[in-house]
């Protein structure tokens, strides 16, 4: 079930959390345990009947060994709580592994899970021989995982191709999804496209790379109209806005953005540069510069300056 009363009354929970909570992790573990119990992992890790070798369940040890090998640091059996070291007789504390490790596990499950169905009953051994439909199992898992994400406000989504993507901030989501870069400068177009692709990554390190590429694209854009860079950006800004007050504001914003790129750890790696640590700050800076570039491309470079 994905359509709950509270969603209909109050709207869905905002999908803004980029760290998967212990509550969401426990829900994901429950899904994995369900597939262990019903034999859904038997598609790849079967327990075979000794009489005829047909699969009838999941080889949980083989599954666990494979998970530990591919995802070092993820405990098996999957853990959702830990002992309070200060109060060993107290209640266990909810916990979750690192978010990227959880997302890796989700993609792994999507790759190996299948929907089991009964081929025949084997009364002698008191079990069912199973067949598997992988596409149906993958679809059901995708729906279930995304339901957990949605109800817990998690800003990730499992796609039908088995890859997890980050849900962009609402203010950027539509803009980035429909943007097409056709400036006439292939290097600029490639830089903008690379930046957009990386910004959707669940990995915060890659999102910071997106910010770097966007600032590189901005510097490239500023130089396209004339060999003299200062004259070039002035020409582009003139074409973007003719009203004096707005034109002055754009000039101030261009200088501010240039200073941000130079003073923070974005374009340069000297000791004096200030690192951008928080993911929310990365999102803010990306949105600020992307909106400015988009305005220049739509109003200035494409419509006014480009020959």
C-alpha cells in the first residue's frame, strides 16, 4: 500500500533526507528478510531439494557470504540495533549503516531477487519446489523500497533499471530534467551535462564534483563572446538585461559568483580556500549558479550575443 490517509489529507512527506535513518533501514531489512523467508533469493542462492535438486528456498549462508564480500562493512545477519556500551543491560539502540552502503545493498538486492512461485508440492520433504519470475520480483522490490523512502522522507529513489538516484530539490528537479544544452560550444555543453548528471548522484563527493564542473562551465561561458573575458561577460550581461537596475544587479551577481568560485574549495585547491562541507550548502550553491547560467543562456548568449 502506498496511498495512505495522511498523504491524502496533508500531502506526501517532503523527500529531503539524504541520510537514511534507522527507521528506514529497518524497513529495508524487513523487505530483505521477507525474500529470505519466501525463497525469493533462491533464484540466485537456492537451497535444492535432495530428491530431484529443485530449489525450495534461499541459501541464507551463501547469500550472506556474498553480501559481506561485495559490501565490506555491512554485517550479516543484517543489524538494525546496537548495544548501548554505557548501559549494557539497557534497550538496544536503533542504528543504520552508512547511507551509501545501504544504497549499494538495495541495488544488490534488486539484481538478485525474483518473485517465487510454486511449481509443485513435494509432500515427502514437506516443502514446495519453486520457480522464479525475476522481472516481477524486481518490480515489487522497487515499489516496496520506494514506498519506504517516500514514507520516511528519504531523497532517493530506486529506478526500474536497478539504480538508485537522488531526488533533486524540488526547486531544481523540473529545471534540470528539462534543460537541454545547445550553446554551440561543445566543451561548454559537455561540461554542463556532466555537471547535471553528477549532481543527481547519491554520493556527496560526486555532487561536489558537479559543483566544480558547473563553476568551470561558468568560466567557459564568460569567455565565449569575446577574446577579452571582461568584455565578453559584459556583452552577455548587456544582452541578458537592458533595464539599468537589473543589469547592475546581474553584474554584481556575476562578480559574487566568481568570488565564490575563487574563495571556496571549488575551482582552486590552495590552503586558503574554504571547503564546502554540508550537502545543503552544495545544493544551494549549485542552484544559485545554475539559475544564473540558465538565465544567461536563455536571454543573453543564445538570443543576444551569439552570431
